[in-house]
C-alpha cells in the first residue's frame, strides 16, 4: 500500500522500510508523531490508542474484510480524493468501512470525534 500511496503523489513508507515490522504499535505511533505521518491500518489497536491519546496522530482506519491487495487498492482509489481533502482539513481519524449489500460492496467514510 505504501507504494500505491506514493504513486498517488504522497509520501508512503512501509513499516518494513523503517525496520519496524516486528515492533509493537508504540514505536510505530511514536514514529508517526515525530514525522507528522499518517498511519494507515486495519489494526483496531491503533484506534484504541488514538481514542486514549492526549496527542493523537492522524489515522486512516480501514475496516474491510479479507480481500486481495488489488481489490483493496481499487476500493481505496475511489475514496482517496475525499480522504486527502479530509486530512488537509485537519481530520485526524478517518474510518473507512465496507459492507456487502445486495451482492455489491458499498463503502462509507466517516470520522470519529471525541468530545
């Protein structure tokens, strides 16, 4: 996915390229904070960390079931322009959900705000 993000004109770095592939979520979170990077993940643990953090990082939480990388990227491609706009507007948690309705995969984007 990092290469795909880079192909869209944004900086994308995979945890393997940072030697963080075996790291717990904490070092990944701290790297994102230091670099002002956006974490893109299916891992709900990042959302829990975001909700409990006094200094959350930007997070795109993908909630799509198992699928091929090609299918995931095709799904993201349609959503990407809206995601970029929302990040530029300062949203820090963007939840992407997919569900199946009448045999067709639908998608909704939303954000979570903690009041």
